[in-house]
C-alpha cells in the first residue's frame, strides 16, 4: 500500500475544511488562495561549486515577483462589528515542490485573532512586522519583487524575516493614518529579553501620496554555533548571503525604515531609506556595531492597463568593523495576459567596493550579490536577467 505523506494529509485536511466552511455561510467564510511564480534566470558572475571561480549560472528560479504560496484565510462574524479571523499560509518552491521558510508547514504566516471595525485588529502567531506591512508596499518590492531589493535583504526589504510567537495590533484607518505594534516573546525562563522582538510603525495615505516609517528590534539570544546565532525564539535570521554573513553572530538586529511614494497620472515615484545595525556581544566574531545605511529610488510607468515598466537605484554603505559600498541598478517590466496571469522580465547590475567581514571576523573584499536573489558573485560585480510567469488564484 502506498504511504501518504504527512504534508499531503495536511493539505487534504485543510482543503476539506475550506470546502466545508465555504458552505457554512451562517458561521463565516474560508477562502483558499495562492500565487505560483516561476522563471528562468541567467546570472553573470556566480560562484561555482568550489566557491572560488566566477561562472555564468543558468537556473530555474521560483518566486521572482512574489513568493509562491497557497493559503487559507477565514472569518466568523461575532456581531457588533467584531469578527474572529485566521490565516494559514505555506510558501514553496515551484521547481522542487519543497516548502520554504525552513520547510515549515505554514512558514509564511499562521495567525488567529479578533478584528473590530471600531477598535482595530489583534493577531497572534507567526506574522510580518509593521515595517513589512507599512513601508514595504511603498518600495519596488511590491510590483517587481526582491531583485530590486537591498543587497542581501540585510534590512528585511523583501521580508526574509518573520516573527514567530508574536502578538500584533493594527489600528483602524483614521483619516488616512494607520499604526501597528508587535511583540514577539523570547520564551526563555528567567531572561525575558533573550530572543524577544518588538516593532512599531505608522503609515499615512492621502490621494496620490503615501508615507510610512517604523522601527524593528530583535534579540538573538545566547545560542551560538560555529559563529552563527540561533535566532529560534521569535525572529528569523537575515544573514543569508555574502553581503552580511560575516555578522551572523550578532546578538541583535535593529532596523529603522522610512519610505514614500507619489503617483502622477501613469507615473509613480518612490524614495526609501533604512538604517540597519547588527550589535555584538561576547559570543560574536566581530566587536563593533555594524551599521548599514541604504537609500533607494524608483520610477514606474503604466503604458496601458496591461503593460508596466520600472527602473530603480539602490545604494548601500557599511561602516563600523569594516567599510563597504554597494551600487545597484535594476529594470523590470510585466505584461498582464489576464487579471490573474502575467509575464515579466527583470534585470539587475551591482558593483561592490571596499571590505567586509567573513564568519571568522576577518576582513575580506566586498562581493556583489544583487537584491534578495541570493547568489554570491565571488567578485565585485554581478549582473542578472530573469524572465517568468506569475499566476494568482
């Protein structure tokens, strides 16, 4: 007899619950939704298997505009403008079928909570922080994804980091103003601050103008293995590429982000800034706070309802235990075949200079790695091009 995997069983149960709940209109509603995004990428200057030589890489690439996912969201009307809500969202690779976010079942998001028309929304679980909710939509991450992002996603531009074991409050929209606050519990006996995360932010929208800013702090705890902090209590890790892997032993992450966008007819403009600081302690391989300052700008043009194109520039500087600079230029375009399906093309180029640190705290030449694409160049320049298709359901 063929054995059914636990993951397949979970999916079947979730789908059955969704269909059953959809028929129970008196109790509430459940929606099954998702995104499937995949393409082919060509990267000029990518490290080979030895980690030494620079080669041209041609690869299948999943989740270029949007991370591929499927999810369930639902609500139950409790009366007087109050509803019980939940959302479960799984991320996966189209090319391999493997679950993302550390192969978690619902690694992208898993929340339950209450939503009030008057008092706002309180959610508990694994979720996004206020900077992702409020600032990220004002950047190029929305239309063109992480390829346009900060090198190595070092400031969580492309939401590499999510917060587990957390509570989040989101205010109602009041005259265009909305604010959020989040706290992630560290869960360490006798040390409340170990592993904790907290964040807050605010956004304002008035016609074509949108502004947002926020603050994020996460403590990594004291569990360090081979120079890498565990980051298991409430926050994920951001140290996934050559850009900032030398600071993976940091005991804290602190991020300040602000952004704004303005629409003028078919043209939309945007500016964003972030300051990211990785703090050290006695377990760290570096001994001075690493400070990354990043500024970005973009211009998008909607040629017609189906065709859109954009260009972006991103500058990043590192100070503290090392000094490095990263200049990045991106272009992109997408064409809607329907309301749910689109074709896209993306390209990027980056130049790195100066020095950063490796995992042992030693100075090394800075290497390029475009946006959140996650491929190390092994040298100071990198270029890439991606074409693909995205379908929403």
